[in-house]
């Protein structure tokens, strides 16, 4: 087990990761689905425009992808700070 336990550094990295994930989620959910929808309306995806797709399915798909990304990055972060499960 690696004993690089630095609680301050671990939580700073954790909060930075959370804020990054929230920023991506906000951009996809609010930016692409609401604010940028008029710009995305000319791009066809699955028989509908891209703005509508983000509002209906894209935001959910990105949210699920963010969950998996967060879990993957937290596992790496835990290993870096010696907090991983053995």
C-alpha cells in the first residue's frame, strides 16, 4: 500500500474533479439543450435536430457517461493517494 496520504491534496483533487464533471454536465444539459439549441437545430441526428436530441436523450447519456468517468478517475485518485481497495 502506498502511503501518500495527503488529505488536503486528495480533497482538492476530488473537488476539482467534481467541479469539472458538473461543468460538463451543465454545458451539455443547459448549454446544448437550451441555450445553443437554435445553433444546433440544423444538424440532423436520428431523424431530429441535435438540440432536441440533447434535450431528450443526450443529456441523460452524457450524465451516465460522466458517472462512469467519475468512478474511473476516483479509482485512479484513490490509488495515487493510497486509499484504494486491495
